[in-house]
C-alpha cells in the first residue's frame, strides 16, 4: 500500500513535470549554444532517472511498513 501510493505520486509528478519541462525548453532554448532543445534521449533519460530515484526513496519506508505487525501499529 505504501509503495503503491508512492508510485501514484511519482507518476503524477512525472506526467505533470514533462509538459512543464517541454514548455520551459522554449524559454531556455535561446540561451543554449549548438544544443538541440528537443532531445528525446535526454528527456527519456531524465524521466527514467527521476522515476528510479522516486521508487528508490519509497522502497525503504515500504519495506519498514511491511515488517510492522498490523495489530501493534493500530494500538499506537
């Protein structure tokens, strides 16, 4: 459950951030020299890296939550 909620937030963040990043490329594109602003490999790599970082940061709390006895957690 903990990992599922984290994956939902990660997916929403990536789906929101990608169009915003594409919109921001037009602004920053004038500052770049001899660099393509719409490089699909860089965009895909960024999305994959951010997704892996998000899953990695949610993994430890999900692992800890799976080891807790539910009746003990409800008592506290």
